[in-house]
C-alpha cells in the first residue's frame, strides 16, 4: 500500500479535475456547434427536416448517456476508426449536448412573436439574414439561463466518461480510493470539487432567470 | 454486425429490464413522497429545517449522481452503515430525485391561490386536511408534466447503478458483451430497450396522471 497524505489526495484530485474542466469545455463548444446545425434543421420550413431534427433530439433525450458513450466507444472502431477514451468521451458528450442545446434554443425561437419574422421579411432580409440579425440573437438572449443550467448538467455528466476509461476526476478518485481505502474522504472531496465547479454556475443561472423575470 | 446471440440473451435482457422498472417504480413513489414532505417543510417548517432542506437540495443538484452513488455505497460503510447494492441504488436514486422534485412540487404549491386554503379553512377543515385534500391535488396537477420528465430522466440515469453491481439492464448488457464479444450490437439492442422503456413510461405516467388527477394533465 502506498502512503497518501491528505494533501497528496487533494493535489491528485485537483490535477485530475483539469481534465473534467477541459472535457466539459470541449463538449460544450462542440455541442454548441453541432446544436446550431440541429437547430437549423429543427426550425426549417421543410417538414421532413423538422421531423429529422425532432427524431435526433428525441433519440438522445430518450436513451441513457452511458449507452451513448458505450455505442461511441465500441461503434467507431467498427467503422475502422482507432478510438481512445478521450475521443469517445468528447464525441459522445458533444452529440448529447447538441440535442439538449438545440431543444433549448428552439424554445427560444418559438417564444418570439411571428411579427419578428414578418418585420424582417418586410425589410427585405432573406431567411439567413433574418436568422442571423433578428431571430437568433433574441432567441439566445432569452435562453441564456437554461443554457447555463445545461452547462452544469454537462459538467456533472462528464463523470460517466470514467466508466469508458477516461482519466478524469471520478476515475482518478477510484484509483486513489483503491490505494488508500478511504472512500468517505475521497468521494467526499470529489463531491466538493464538483460542487465548487457547479454551484457558481447554478447561482449565475439563477440570477439570469431573475433578471429575465423582471 | 451479428445478432445470432440475441435469442439466447432475451431472458437476461428481460430480467435486467424488470429490475430497472422495479428501481424506477420504488424511486418514483419514495421520491415523490419525500419531495412532498420536503416542499411542505421548506414552506411551513422551522427555520433550521428550511435551511437543512435548502442545503440538501443544493448539494445534490450540484454533484454528479455517480459520485453520490459511490459515496453512499463505498463511503457510508466507514460510518457503520452498510447497504447491499440494490438498497444503496434505491436510496441514491430516491435522494437524487427528491432534490429535483422538491423544487418542482414547491413551484406547484406556490401556484395554488391562497384563497383555496382560506376557503377550505373557513369550511372548518383542519390544516392537514386542507393540505392533503385541497392544495396538494391542485399542485400536483400543475406540475405533472415536469414531474413526468424528471421520472423519465431518473430512469435513464439509473443505468449508472450497474457500476455498483446492481443487476439491472446495463449490468446485464455488460455481462452479455463480455460473453458474446459483440459489444456494439449488445449496447445497441439495450439502448433500443431503454428508448422503448422511456417512451412507455412517459405514456403510462401521462395516462395514469389523467385518471388520478382529472383532465388537463398533458
């Protein structure tokens, strides 16, 4: 058995937390980009395009994230791609995030009065200009609180990537726990680190919500 | 892709799905009950209780379910509380769900006009009767869609309890893929089972809610 002092445990956990942060950011940015594409399909005038996007969203919201990660991890090698836990984790969380973000932003687009579209058209703007100049800025602005709220959910979801072997906070804590046999302390600290990352964002989302309500 | 293993595995998958259904059924009942107590306590209880409930809600909502599960299953034994995997999973799921539904039920309670309580009190009903017979049914009706979503989310999240060796659907999938070496196909089939379960659960809850709480539940 290796001797770990309290500070050894804390230091190792904080070092591992960097990967949790990095993964969350990568998935949030990737999810935002893919989510925008899904959003375009979701709000298009073509019925089939809307149906396709709805199906995509329902698929990701109706299955466990853990299964999505497993399918990514075991499925991509079948397509001949060599895949490591990091790639599977980023791709899995990106698609997961894209479905949720597209749905959040879609609710923002739906909340705008039809007059906004009409006004844009009457100014001679074409569809993409309307979206870029009038619809999307307003839709993003009114859905800022749920978007930040989803970021919290995403950070918590990164814990699942420990199961497919990605070395983030939870996987490192499992290893430390196996060496120290102090699960109460180790998992308590892990919870504390996650709390320190998520709670400020939760409070921020709450303040955005309050500001929107007034 | 090859699915020759599937007929022989149907029994295992069905058994795993049954355990998942059992888990979510227990969690739904216990979690809803706990969140009604929590939401009522947060509004009418003593200051200390209110504060304790608020802290509990914040801690659970800002940490991953997987960590909560590990803390309960691996961490609590060092305090002398040893739970078997099934019980630990039920406890973790219930405590997790309640933290989300306390807020939901609370919003429902706030949505019932005060006049309802005043009218019931003036008819001579006792405060407890007023809460159970007048306020709660109306509150549940308002929040039923949100409650339904939370229950479905919890069912999907329950895949994680395979990590403490509860023999539910994901655990059976892990065992199957280790035996058949058909990882992708196994997880694909089980993902479809989860999809069907979540759609069926949503439909069941909506129709059950309509029957229990009357029309207007969507």
